[in-house]
């Protein structure tokens, strides 16, 4: 799309957003929200610092300087009709969020990180399109990134049916609540045609909604399956005639992660598919939440799996460990106060052992998270990691220090992370994020010596007193180490909400 036409389109969209409140005020469309933001990135070299671009749903350019213009309109669900004083069982929801980015390398790009429509009956919804969402149990506000779905890449288009948050089961007197979903997605790639995505998750909460303490546990399961491509034809050990199993009659095998003995021979496929059909990965998640004198504490763990060995916990202690603390709210709005603190530790070093074949065992090791031989870009979407950003694609790393051809050359990491949010008075908001990692490469291609990486970011947002819901945003970040190029950069922008 030519640059002038793109700016004209977005300018018209922002004008439409500005007029949205009049509709909301007249109650023609209840629950309508709108936003717009414009800003610019700069850095000491051409790479955008890690924490300026990470977990932003793929909209922040990896190269600087760059400009960003975004706008969005969203219609929220309305659960209670205040005019008629009754609960609304049926409702609809929709959102569109176009983003224009511009830098000297890619020129102008128009992205659509969110565009979906949904309908619900009570607490069950059906939606189609792209929606910004995370996958896992943890602190979604300040996390370093959930293991399976961190919000680091553009959302994948899909159709999903599921619950809206945790839904209490009445026959348990609301002591047990379930949050679950089942979805099918279209995993468009530039290296294989026809790749599909299967996703599902189920989480259980023990504890009534108003209980001081609650326990959480559950799992999420992700599968890339189907597809065909030229590089598969060049390697017949990976696929027969360059085609992966794509028939819908195999869908139960995808959903259940199960194949019968010699099923691949009976159906005309190669031995690579004898173990599992497609690329499976996910996590078991556990959490505990409690309140102490108004303070909120949430402790959680996400345990990764990619095969049977990790599903039966042979890869312990791998996973994400986190603790989130929210101080009790006070009436004091004059001084500097902490509102949010999150500490996390991520380790992926064990991987069920250092080698794939383990003598005397029927299970395999060297899980090599996110990589896959058939799907050569593994658990990524349009070049970005879908899961934790600390298992980074080679393209995001310092190219002068890389020799490994795999898409993810560094899957064995230890990461220490801290994040905090605070307020000063009524108008200032502050944030700090910092991570330090030790990076060990991957099974069979270890880094020698081990590489360290420090990444930091400080952010500030000031709400302009004379312009309602209008804020100035400043973020400063930097990287120092042997994984990313050393740099310093920032983002300056202005946002408006209606």
C-alpha cells in the first residue's frame, strides 16, 4: 500500500474513532471504546532494544529508527443491562486494531494484530479472527513472557469456542471453576503451504470467587500439523513426496496426541510421523493466589512439554517460576507508591537429558524446545517467537556470534527477571523491567563459553491534566551482552483513549 494512501486511511480511521463517543453516549452501541497512538523509536544502532520490542504482539519494528501509528475500536461485552436492570445473556464483541509502521528497511507496513468478532451466550463465546491473548497461568501484566504463548508474535487467525474467564460450577457451590477453549487456526508460513494450528486449554480453579485463597492448575496444548513444501521433497526422511499428513481423518490423532502402532505405514507416510503427527508442545500450569491484609500474592509455575518424556516430568526442573505481589490500595495519591511487583525465573537447561537416545530408556531426551525438523521455523509465526522471548530466533541475535543454522540456536537458558510498576500522584506512572540470562546454546551445539545477556527498560507515562485520557509515553531501554547487539534506545509517543 503506497505511503500517502496508508496515512490517509489511518487519518480517516482516527476521525471515525473521535466520533465514536457520541454513539456510545447515545447508547446506540453500548460498551464501545476507542484508542489512537503515534510515536517514534530510536536506537544507538539499527537494532531495537529487547524490552522495547518484546511481547508487543509483533507490532514493534526490530530495526530503528522507526515510526508507529496505531488506532483501534473495540466493542466490549455488556453482561448487565443497567437500563433494564437485568443480566444480558446474549451479546456480541468485536475489535479492530490496524498499525502502520515505517522504517528505512521495510518502508511502510500495515499490520493487523487484532481483528475479530465474537458472540456469547452467558459465559460461553465463539470468536473468529485475530485476537491479542496470552496462553498460560501467571501475571499477564508484568510477566517476562509465558512459556507457550507470550504475546511476542502477531496473533494467529483462528476460530475458537470457550469460556470467558473462569466459570464457577454451581453443583460445587461455586468452589470449582473452569476456564477452557478449543480452537483451529490457519498457520500461514512462507516455507510450507497449508499448515494448520490446533490449540486447546483447560484450567481449574479451586476456591470460591470471594475466597482469600485459591489454587489453580491446568494445561495448554498446541499442535502444528499438515502442510507441504519443496524442502520436504528434497529430504524424503522427513516426508513422503514433500507432503505431511493433512487429511481431516487424522484430526483425532492431532487432538489426542496419539497414533496407533504402524499407523504411518498403513496410511502411506514416513517413519518420522510414527511418533506423533505434527509438532506438539505446551505446558502444565500451577498457581496459588492469596490475600493478606489487603495485599495480593500470586505464585505460579509453567512446566514445558514437547514429548512424552517432558509430559511425565523427566525434564524437571525446566519451566517458568513466578511470584507477583500487589500491595493493598490506599487513599494516598500524593507520593510515590508501588502498585505491582513481579519476579520470575526461567530455566530450560535440562530438556530430559543431553542426548536424544537414552540407553535403557523408552523415552527420548534433548527436547530442544521450539525447534522441529519438519517445521524448520518451529514454534514461531512470521519470524517471531510465539512462546517465551528468551528462546529467540537466530534473526534477532547478534549475527557475528552465530554459526548454528537452526531457527532457534539457543534453547538452553537460565533467566532471572524483575518487573515493577508504580505511581506518583494522580498523573505519573512508572515502570522498570530487567532481565539477566545465561545462554548455553542447544543440545549438540552448545555455546562455549556460556554467553551472558543483560537487558533493561525504564518507562514513564504522564496523563495530561487538560486533555482527558491523553498521555505522553517515554520508554528507554538497552542491551549489553553476547546474545543481542549492544545498544541503547527509546520510544516517545502520545496516546488518546475515548
